[in-house]
């Protein structure tokens, strides 16, 4: 395939079978976007694809919390992570909820007028502060935020910045029209848990979602993504873990900031960039590591390993009204 894929060549979705085909079917029905490149890029690894889809579906699309509120959190995450593809996508989805002015306000980088909306956007950008949502909605809001910390890094690493062919998403009319086409899907009530039978991995649910489908999906994603560590030497994997653990979990890595010394090792460099600055990954970075027998499957798993380390670092900052989550 061509189009938005920078370093992989996914199989055409119409050729998909098994759980990959099942994810594409659920995507079309529940997300309203057939063959979304955000997920197609992960299709070389069915366990990563199914777990990523399940976490996004169960947190952002299903549940009781406001879809507008969760889109604001996701937009805040995407803006903080410098992911223009995802920030624009959330603007389109805010259009789909009917909040057209809010969609454009957020995409411009302005602050919403409503204090509640402003608080959700700000929390998405920096999740170390007190959460601006009720405790019983924690799994949905935290799950949404962490899902997009992961997805942002996959997108910035492996896709182009253009959400639509020719970059036409830069026009407000196109964003609004695209949003209106998704309105009926966005406003549907979805049954929680229907993505879970697709999961190919399992893992311990986190404390913030100890019960329910969001926690199950998050545990599965952590297990699938950590498999990428096996693509690195023990020493390089430890270096990446230590480097991400030393990050504050909030501040983006500037374009000109040097990387730690051991990041001159191609695999370690790619994983660390995926975690801290996926927008800095270059053709040369990928070519230096991706030599035979490395495949698309290997590349998405290496990126996913860096991404999940960053997700876990952000997760460690989380608080509830009663105190620390972790």
C-alpha cells in the first residue's frame, strides 16, 4: 500500500482475515472510519492491533462519560505530543459531536471558554495534576488519555502528518463536513466489552481500572507492546527503559536536544525516539536499524516498545482525588 505509510507496507484491508478482518469490521461499525490508517499500520502484528483497538474502543467510544469530554482529553494529549495528524482527527470528531466552535478553538491552540472544557483539555496536556472528572469515570478518561499517548507515538513514527489525501484536512469546511459524516456513529451508544474477544494477549489490569473492559484492554496492550523489547539486546533494552524512566512524563523533547550517548545504537535510538520524540524519527534512523531479516512486524513492535514505556511513565504521574493511583 502507498499513501500515509512511511516505513511499512500493510496488506490491503480487503485481503485481511481472522482477527485483523474482525477489527476492521468493528472499526467501520463503531468508529465510523473504514480502514483507518491509525490501525492498519499495526496490522503486521495482530496482538498489537487488537489491543490498541480494544483500548481505544472501550475507553473513548463506549461507556458513560461524555464523548466531547473524552475527545478534549485526547486532543490535549495529541497537542502535547506534537501529533498534528491526531490533533486534526480529534477536531474532526469534535465536529461530529456537534461542537463545531469548540473543535476549531482546540485545533487553533486556543483555550475553550467553558471552565470544565478548559480543565479537560489542560489535563490531557499534563496529566500530573488533579483529574477534572468524577471518580466513577476514571477508567474512561485515563484509558482514553493513555490510549492516545500510545497511538500518537505510533502515528508520528510510522505515518505521514496528512490525515486526508492531499492534506485537505487543513480546510475548515473539509473538517466540518468530515465530522458531520461521522455524527450518527459518534452519537451511538455502544455496548462495552465487545472488542475483548478479539484480544490475542492478556495482562494484569491497572489499579485505575481494576475491573471492566478498559482495564482488560490496557493489560493486553502492555503485554503485546513489551514483546518488542526482545528485538534489542538486554543492555540496549535496559538503556531505553532507564532513559524513559528519567523523563518527567510531560515535557516534549526539543528538536535540537541531544539524545543520551548510547542512542547511537540504531535499535536503542529508534525505541527511545518512539518514546520521547517520534516526530524526530528520520528515514536514516529506520534504515540504520531495519536490515534483513527485520520486517514490518519487527518495526511496529520496536516502536510499540518505546511507546508503551512512555505510556507507563505518564501513568506513573496519575492522581485521583484521593491521591496517587499507582
